[in-house]
C-alpha cells in the first residue's frame, strides 16, 4: 500500500492535469483509506467533477468531498482611494 503522501500527490496531480478539472486550489488529505478534498469552487458541477477525478485517481479509497461553494459576482462599484 502506498503512503498517504504519495496518494495525496497522485490525486492532486490528477486534479491539475485532467482536462475536466485543471484544478490547483484543492487540498487533498489522506488518512488511512479515506481521502478528504477541501477547498472552494464556484459551482456544484465543478465540485462533482473534482470528486469524480479524485475517485478515479484513488480507486478503492473512500473520497470525502468537503469542497464548499462560493458565490462569484460581478464586481461592484469602483472603489475610490
């Protein structure tokens, strides 16, 4: 069995290189046979894509998707300094 650091690195690399995600901002923690995904994304579809890529990169491990959604809005009025 691989060490947790190698599994986490493999999942992070998959998230960065897979064309479905190309994601660098997700933290991956591995504890035993549990993989935890943490970070923020702008939509639920993206959240599920990241989980799917992580599951493919770590078969046989249980993936916990703790990624939160953030609201992305258009910029407000101009700030005057």
